[in-house]
C-alpha cells in the first residue's frame, strides 16, 4: 500500500538543511534508493511517499540524520551507516524479535555493536555456541565482529589465548621461501585480523600479547595434531580450505574453547579440482546441535555503499549465468 507522510525538520536552519540534503540532494537520493521511497521538499518541509514500512523508516532516519547535522558534516558513509544501525530493518519487518537487548562489546577504544539484525544475531550466537560459522559477502563484519568477541573473551578471562588462523592459498602453504619467522611469513594473509586487533586494542598491547603467546597466528596447515583448550580460535577465509583441512581444524577444538569460522563461498581461490571445505561443511554439519550458522547478505554490508552494489551486481550476474 502506497502512503505519503509530511514531516517538518526543526530548527529551520539553512546551513543544517544544506548539510542534511547534501550537494544536489545526493543524501536524499541515497535514502530514496535504499528505502524505495520518493522524497520531495520545500525548505524544511518534506513529503515522503512509498510503502508504509518504508515511509516510517525514512522518517526515522531523516529525523536522526537532521539531529546529527548539529554536530557533524554528513557524508555518504554517514547516511549508509545510519541506515544500517537505525530501526530501519525493524520497520521494514525484518526483525522478528525486536524486544531482544542489543549486544555491546567494550574495547579500549570504544564500544562495538552489531549493525542490524543479522550482526546482532551473529554476536548472540558466538556468545552461546562453541562452534560458529559466519558466511556472506565482503564487508558484512564477519571477521571484525569475531575478533571483537575474542577480545571480550580474553578480557573477561573466559579464554587464555586467541589463535588466528588462515589458509595461505597463494603460497600453496609452502611458506619456506618467504623471509622472516613464522608470524612474518603469514603476515600478509592475516592482515585483516591484525587490523581489527590494532583498532580494538592498540598496536603496543597487541605486540606485547603476541610476544607473551596470548595471541598466536598460524597458517591452517600448522594446526594439525594440536588440541586447543581454553582458546578463542578464528579461522578466516574458510572458503579457501579443502574438505580435509576444515575437518582437521574443527576437530582441534578442545574444552573451554570457542571457534568462529568465516568465509565467502562466492570468492573461492582454490584450484578448480578442489572442493571448498566451507561449502562442503555447510551441508555436512547442518542441524548438528551446538553449532551455529549465520548467513549474511548484501543488506548487511557496512562498507562504502558501492561495495553493496558491487556484491549485488555479481550475485545478479551469477544468477543469470546459471539459468
């Protein structure tokens, strides 16, 4: 059902209205595109037309953004992130349990919250399950939120160490020709994990924890034969594991440990004759008690809005190609 609603944004301040609308009304167009509404305005009076839920969501977002103009200069990224973190999804009917308390993770440099229903559910599952899978496109926060949960577990002493694991596909896991010690050899592959750690803990603290063995980095192949107790283990880029490798990894999990496996099954770098271990395990472990699965989609992308459009374009292309 198509409805229209008029709102007046106060105070009637031309400078704030200019900040709110953006150059050539680009901010309004961004809201229109995301929520599938039409926005017309004269001064500080706005008329929003569209589906009932979309109009309600647009009004909420617009009020929030206009309040923000008092303290900051709005950008395309600000608009995108506000759309992700506001009550938009709830108003569009995408949050089945609106009464749940949002999970917040405190770090040295601020508080981390899940953006939207899927990220909140992902955090909730990691807190309550021993083995967790986060599967979806780039930019959906799979790895970042896993690292945040790991740091929270370390700080509350629920685990004694954090282990970061990633398959080194490009070097064929034969890392001997790369210079440096083991941590330096796998550095290029673990850079996204390091970036998240540095952002949440600070460079000096991360380096100190690594020197004491509290934070450990290793290529996946070096997990064989180990049993990991009282640890938080993150396997990133799991789409590039083989069937044998991911089975080996999952059977390393010991008592008091939490494992998070993240990956994107649309970005597999394995040779064509090798099946992705992540794709295989999603079928094998479906319905196994104690294991959680969170599937992200393009709505969960929290990077530059173009990333969301790129992911959508690739999905559409692959869908048409398979027909």
